[in-house]
C-alpha cells in the first residue's frame, strides 16, 4: 500500500500538493486495497474496508458498520469503539437513521451530520446510556453512507470525528466509493448464495434420481463424499478444493441412471457383457453433468473416478499423475464404502479385510499417498 506519513499521502517521497494529485492517489489506494476481495469472508472484508478508510479519511477517529438482520440493524464491525459495548446498541429500521438524512429512495452516497446532542425522546434509556459510554451522545460529527441491495438498505457505515467535527468533500467522496464497494460485495455474496442454492438443488435432484433406481446407492453417495473429505484433509489438500471434491463425490455414480435396473440390482455376479454395460456409467455421468454451467472440474473427476493408479482402470486407462489426485481420492473412498457395505450378492467386508486389500493394492489400484492416508485414518 502507498506510504503514509502523518496521515498525509506521499508519492515518490514528495508530498502531494494539488487536490487532483491527492484524489488520484487516494483512488489508487482504494483500487489496490480491493483487488481480489471476492473470496474474503465478511470479517476480513470489513477489516480491509476500515483499515483503508482510516488511511484515506484523515478526519476519521472511530467508525462502525451496521448490518440489517431481519428487522434490526446490528453492529458487525468497528474501529476505535469497544465492540462488546457497541454490540449492545441495536436499532429498528425506524431508529437506525434518526439524526441522519434518509428517504425511501435514497441513493448510495455519503452524508455528514454534526450532532450537538441526541434527542432523549427518540431513543430508549438503554440506548442513551450506551451513547454516553461510547462518546456518541453529543458534540461530534458523523460521516455516513447507506449500503443498499437492490432497493433495500441492508447496512450503514459511519465514520466519526470528535475534534474538528467536519469532514472534507474529498473524504465524503471517498466514503461514497466505499459504500458502493460494500454494496457490490453484498450483491456478489447474494449472487453466490443463490448460485450455491441452485447447484445444491440440482445435485439433490440428481442423487435422488439414482437412489430411486438403485437401492444400494441410497446413502452411498453421501458416505463416499464424507470419506473423500476426510482423506483430502488428511492429505492436506487445499481447503479451496474441498467443495469440488465433495460435489464430485456426491455425483460420482450419477451415470448409473443409464444402467438397466436389472443389472444394478442383480443378486449374482455380473456377466462380462453386463460388466461392460456398468463400465459405461462414467461416460454417462459426463454426458449428464457437462450440460451444467460451471461443472467442468466436477465432470472430469466423476469421469475419472474408476481410473486406477497403475492404468488398469476405466474408461480411459489413465495412470499415475495423469489422474487428478481428487479423482484418486474419490476412487479410494468409493472402493472403501463398496467393500464395507452389504451388497445383494455378498455381505459387507470387515475393516481389517478392507485395509489388507488397500495395502495389497498400494501403487496398483490406489495411489500410494491416498492409500497411506486411508490406512492412517482407519488405523486410528
């Protein structure tokens, strides 16, 4: 971030002198601060907001952010205040904008107000008492901006000054930009939540479809997903890969929708021809899932979940590192659950027997590192 000295901005070691230079430098800092914020959680995002705002708004001494939860505005972040005390100060929709300019059609903008003294008749005794303890009962200035999602005010950011009691026009403009960035952050999160909900509904519907057709798969997909995640964590697979692994594991057998029911539920061993039909399900899974936008990685993992480390698997006979480690994790989890589950043609195997098979197939069917993680998990 640009160097800061005595709360003034510098460029190349020399003080900026013109208003235009100062404003340009502040916009540059905002741009630098908010690159790659899409994956930040809410607390980290607001930490960055306030850290940067207090650099760029020289009058800022304290500040807070209130979020609408149901019908109540509650503080979720602050700088300069005792958060434990501040968290006791909540407002109804009508109370939140008392002392502030507010209209139903209010645009995202920054406003400032000088508060000489709170009107005791507009707040409860508890609220007045907390104002006094926080120092926001009288004689201060507040620079504030509503945060909007569509037409709803879903938040309020406030910056306070207790000395000069006035904010510059540049500071007002800077807070307006922050308010727009925060509003965009909430819009993105809502979009992501809606997308995640849509994907969950699609996944649930697909899993239900195969479970209706094949009694064995009821619960199998969830167990394979759980074991896959345990293996991924045991192998220190980055956390940002876990969701992809979980989803691919849940859907790994979705291609069996295209497998005849009489083959899926056969109570004796499959014939060679019947087994060849079963082996088509990774390709059928690919045909089904590749039609879903954003599922490219999931398609690849489900397609390769029957590939073996030594190249003896199907459908493509891939081997070694040509098989993504995530697919090899799902393959091992699938094999574990299949062996430890009762099937129409055999009883469930014991954990001891299954672990002996994993040891024997280390470097053959199963990736050595995946095998070692499996043995660690189940020996524990």
